[in-house]
C-alpha cells in the first residue's frame, strides 16, 4: 500500500476524536511494515492529552498478520486552537515557473494507482547545483487534486498529507550518476509534517524538496508546500531508506 494513504487515513481517524475548534498543526510518523492491499486496516487512536490549547493523539494502524494484528504504521499528532500571532514565513521559490508555464510531465504516480489518476502533477526536476555542488532543490513539482474536494479544511489537510508522500523518497537523494534512481531501492522510513496555514489540495501546490544528507543507506529530505499565491501551507521532513542495488531489484521507477 502507498504510505501516504495510511498516513492520511490515520490523520482522519485522529481528527474524528477532536472538536471543531482545533486543527492539526503537526504529525510525526513511522512506516513499520509494508501494508497489504485488500486487507482491512484498523486505526487505534489513543487520546494522549487534551489541554486548553493543544490536544495530542497517538494512532497505530494494524493489519491482520500471521500470528496477530501487526502494526504497520505509528503516528503522533498534535492539534491546536487557532490563535492570533506574528505572521512570518519562508517565501515560495522565485525561480520556479508558474503552473501555466510548467509543462505537463506527470512524473511520480503513487504505487497501486489504477485507471484514471485523480491528481495533476507537473514535474520540474531538480534545481541546478551551485558552485559548491549543493542542489538548492532536488525535486520540484506542482500538484493538485483534479476536482470534487469539499470545503472541509480537515479533508484538504488529509489529502495534502497523502500528497506529501508522493515522491518524497526521490527528493532525498541528489541527482548524481552514482545515485541514479534505477540503482536504488527506496522506501519511506519516517515522515513529519507541520501544518502552518490552510491551503487547498484542489488548487496548485508547489512541493519543493531538498536533500539534506545521504549516507549509510538512508537519505533525509526537507521541503515545503506553497500555494500558487505564495502562501506557505506546510513543511515536510522525511527520512528514507536508499540502498544501492542491482538495477533489476530497484523499487523506485526510473526518472522520466
């Protein structure tokens, strides 16, 4: 199963235990085992704490296994009452073309997707490295849900959670010949999101990722999700397994 789907459903399960006055501001998750399509998933929600301003939930996703229900995913998430405060944010990358000028390269498609994909993606590739060899961005993509999303902010937050796992592993490695995607076996290990401001999943969102560190069979990526008008909606951090293997065993699709 696609990890972003499990993360999004876990967030929906946690949100169902909250009142309307609080919205998710962060989540921290671990992908423990591969999920199996067609097997029911049970989401156990623990009400860890309810304070005056913050509420915390822990969610464990389980599937029936050989001996007992096996945990495939674990997440802690926190909710916050809306408060006024200082407004400051990292701006959108000024070197990225607008969606209308970005072409139509779909790029990444979630594993298991069949038939018509409900997403639109416009892959922009990595940003050219500087003189020091560092890539300011290792993956840039415009993305949105095609249509049919209600106005419920919680639904948009869940969909953006799903979308945040779409190709994050690809952003965890610099686009170097020795780290060609065709020679890597990759998988999400852990995933953290910070929800700053409401943005819509059915309007263009720029997902801009950079590789922070790659080594020891793992890669760390950090990134942002901006609305097309420049609003910073989310920050993303993911650590991925990145093992160099024979091309025949690679699990990440080749570039292009």
